[in-house]
């Protein structure tokens, strides 16, 4: 199992990841780049820069428009943070940031949707976030979208074992 962490590459982190049961750990700025650009032009420029350096690209979604743009028109590898796009849920359903149209586009373009365990750990309203994640997982399974659970740890204390992440994934329905 692979993991992605928001830390600089170090021997200490690699050793800890091996002890936690990960086959590979991907580090920020050495194996992948995190994209949070606000305009499509800036985003395309960053993606081109990352592809020239042969880095994977991970996009953190912050609006529906940018999410749709990234899924349809860019070569981004992984997208995460969909659950945090909408501040409030609807009266009748949870707003997980994903719908059947976006799921269809994601499946066609072979993008991977990621769930951030760090977001769950640091959430102020964990029950709302978990409900949105479960809704997104259900949609992803229905439309055959690739989904992964990553720690996205920013420190050594934020890292969790591969076994724990798999168990949590089973609870979510992965």
C-alpha cells in the first residue's frame, strides 16, 4: 500500500513508513506536487511544470467550478478534499461535492479520488465529514471510480499504519 505525506523526504519518515506497513511513501515536492491554484491559467502552468519534472499532481478542491475544470481538462492524477467544498448540507441530502456527472467524468478520465485521513483527524465537525465521505464512496462504487485512502500527514504524529487505514476504509465501504 502506498501513502502520501505532506513532508519533505527524510530517512526517518521512510523508516517509520516501513514500520507502519507501507510499501512506498510519496513525499511532497520530490514525488508529487500539491495544487491549490485559484485560476485555470495558473493551474495549467503548475501542472505543466510538474509533468516536466515527472512529478505526480494532487489537486485540493476548493470550488465546484475548479473541480469540474480539473476533472475534465487537466492531466491531474489525484483529487481530494471534495467533502469540504460546500459549507452547508441541503435539507434533504448531504453535499459531498460529488455527483453522478462528475463521477462519470472521473471514471472516463481515469482520475483517482483520495480521502484524506488527516482531514478527518483534524475536523471540527467529524460526523458531517464522515457522512459526506460515505456518500462519495457510495457514488464512486456505483460509477466505478478509483478511490484511495491516504494519511496526507504533515508530521510524524499524523502518520497511521497501513493496517489502520485499511480497517477504516472497510468501515467507509471501500
